[in-house]
C-alpha cells in the first residue's frame, strides 16, 4: 500500500485542469440569468421616473423643462 497514485496521463488530465470549478460556472450562469431577467423586466415596464424619456438628437439641448437646462439639479443657481 505504499504505492503512490499517479495522475492519469492523456487528454482527460489536460481537460480536467482547464475546466473551471463548478461553483464558478454556476455563479456565472446565475449572473447571466439575473441580468436577462432584469433586462426583460425593464423592457416590459419601461422607465420608472415619471416624464422620463429617451435621449433626443438634434438641436435644443434635450431637456424637458421650459428653461431646457440640459442637466444639473433644478433649483440650484450659481
């Protein structure tokens, strides 16, 4: 029983070394599923802020307020 075990030689040993751990594969699969689910929910329900619209291209600055301040915090004057 003093025989030492030799690792199997060949393609299976090389393949076994290159495969990531199952926990990592499971985590990446779960991450991808959560991203897909959140994307689907976001696409189904649309924007959550009232009056929020997509970006506009062209002239005008893109703001929805009458003064069209293309960003910043409203009420802050400086």
